[in-house]
């Protein structure tokens, strides 16, 4: 099973290197459902894997000068504070509740991925014309956003790349390609801080974490290479639907446990299919009723 987990972890790295997020969306289910780890331990190892992989994926983005370090460090420090504090609090929350929250977080992530992240057209040309070093930085907004995203990371082990990237675009004022690279700085910093918050009450299986991390880092190199050669939009949308399916699978597994009962695999699969179809219908309805569609 460790070999299977290592192969799947390669996809984690590709996701992080290619689109600056999605690492924990794959890592936590791998650790929980493929390797059978206890929830708190799986979250701790997930934070280690995502943090190390993000740091590795950052290197090629930095070489292409697609990282705005000032914004990343400010956001990252705020994220570290939120992640560490939430990681310490997580010991008091039942594992079923934590993973149910993670499933909800996956749905939020999927919606953010499907909507995409666009800079308003009025400011797009100006942003492209501005050198990276002179972006005006609304420090209080970036710091506040960092605290919130960091708390999510520390609580449920979600790296929050799909929260970080739109925040960097809309609040930090960064072009999309720079936001992806900068998000890796933030994700690495707050993942390690969240891990520190878990270390007092969770066990990190070092050999398992090493295999999964090495596989994810290898994938991140490939993902970062692909990032300069592919448009991530179609990949992001396809990945978003994969996240939706995984979210309903996780919720089907963990919601019954949160209420003290064991899940039925048949009901989990039925709920996954029905939930995905319902999500598709809601998204289609929203698009048809939005002003842009008229």
C-alpha cells in the first residue's frame, strides 16, 4: 500500500507545482484511506508533505522570477500564526468532526477552482506593466487573510492554495502567474507552522512521511516544469470535479463517525454520486441565472 500511496503522492506534487494548490486535497485522503492513518496523525503528516513539496516546487518559480517575496512573507507569517494556533486547538476536536470539516473545505476549494481567478480588466494591464517590486501592498488586508487561511490549514490540514492564490490576486494585487509562485511560499510556511502545532498530540511516521514526501517532491518538479508549458485552466476545472467527488466521499465516510456510527460503503458511494450530481446542477443553475449569462 505504501507503493500505491507513493504513486498517488506524485500527483500531489504535480498539482502543487502546476497550479499552486490541491496538495492537501489529495494527501490527506491518501494517508487516511489508503494507508489507514488516524485522522490527527494523517493531518500532521499531510502538513509535512505539503510543506516540503511546496518548498521544492517554489524553486523553479523563483528562478523564473515569478515570486513576490514581500507579499509572500507577510501573508506567510500571518498564516503561520493562524496555523500554529489552530493546530494546538485541534487536539480538542474529535477526528470525525475534523475530517467532516475537511470535506466541507474540499467543496469550498472546488467551487473556487471552478470560478477561476481573474483580475478585473481595468487593472490587468496596469498590473502587467508594474514591476514586481513596486506592487502596493495592503498589509492589514493581507495579514488578516493570512490569519484566516492559516487557521484553516492548522485545523484540518488543508494547505489552502485555492484560498491563497485568489487572495494574492485580489488583495495583494499580483498577476496570476506570480500569485501561483508566491502562494508556494505561503503554503510552505504555514504548513510547517501547522505541523508544529500538531507535534505535541500527533504521531508522525517518519518512514511513511519520507516516502510520500519524496514522491510528492518528484511530482512537484514535473508540475513546475509543466506550469511553464501548459495553460492550467482546463486542468484546474477537471481537477475541481475530482475534488467534488472526493469531498462527498470523505463526507460520507466521516459524517456518520462524527455522530458515533460506522459508515456503509454502499451509502457512501450512493451519496457521492448524488452529491456530485447535485453540485453539477447547482453550478449550472447558478451560471444560467448569473448576470454574465444573460
